C-alpha cells in the first residue's frame, strides 16, 4: 500500500532518502543538500508497505508562488511512476495552501 505523508519541516526519513540519492549516489555534499528552506517547507515522504521510498518538498516563495524541489526516489523504485505521483501530491498540496503557480 502506498501512503503519502506530509510534515512541515524535514523528517529523518526525508533526510535519509536525500542522503542516499543526492550524497551517496550522486556525490553531492550533504551541506549543499540540507539548506535553510528545509525548516520552512512542507516535506512529503511516500511510503510503500511502511518503507519510505521517495521524498520531495515545497515552500512558499510568495503567497501565490511555491517552489517544488529536492525530489528523490530510491533507485530500486524508479521507472515505476513514483516520482510522477510525488510531484502531483506536492502540486496539490501547494494549491491547497493557496498557490497559483508552482515552479
């Protein structure tokens, strides 16, 4: 069963997925990945049968414009439309928060 879970502020599960994808797999510095926007963002973690498999975030740049980013899907779950669902959930959340535009 797939379960999308939103939190305001980053969770351990979101950090772990980003660490796996951005730092270990893609070679980015963990200092670059974690930034000042994490504390003011809505974070989404998608769970599959209780296991966190994907994450992303949105935050307001202005009351009507939200920024979507830090989308990460664990390697073994790519090419299964998980990223597409994640983005759709994030855009829906931004719109429910008053966004007229998501970038």
